[in-house]
C-alpha cells in the first residue's frame, strides 16, 4: 500500500517550521494560517485541537520568545550579509555595506510576523516534548 499514514511522525524541524503542536506534531499552534493577517497572526487556541496539549503553559509563558526571535533575526541577518558578500560583494570603497544593511533591515521587518510565530514555535518546543503515545490516556 502506498497510502500515506496520517499519524506518521514529522521531524522536529518540520514541526517547528510549520508551527505545529510539539506534543503530537499535527495540531496547529495558530488559529490563522496566514501570518500576514496582522490582527490575528499571534492568536493561538488554548489547547491543541488534535491532542489537547495546553499551549500557554503558565501566565506570560511566551515572554522568553524575545530571545529566540533575537537569535533568529541575527542568524538571518548573518546569512544576508554572507550571501551579499558572496554575490554582490562588500567593500569599504562604495556603498555596498550600507545597501546590505538596509536590505537586511527591510527583509527582517518584512519577515517579523513569520519570525514571531517561529519564535513561539521554537519556545514551546523547548518545554513540550514529542509524545509518541499522545492518543493513549
Ligand atoms: Zn497536539
């Protein structure tokens, strides 16, 4: 049979990148699929629709996502800087460094909704581990 098993385990990275519940890796962390609907982008259900995992483990649980978001932003900025240096080139004799910085800042601002969601997804994955037997009581 070639039918795909729907209970197949997703990898941790795929689960984090697709904003899935860390316990079952199937339920959605956010009620809105589109991160650029800014009014509702950070809205999360109280519990996972698939396994019932509570998403806000304690009051202010997502306060620490600022650190994750900062790390992700630095990593993306470093990638932009390296790619810019390898393709366009960086030099102190023209404006290429300023152009690279401005481009990086614009890209990071444009990516903020995605990064904020990913930071929450990474943060909750630190504290809630995958449970292979989540469907059993
Ligand atoms: Zn779940």
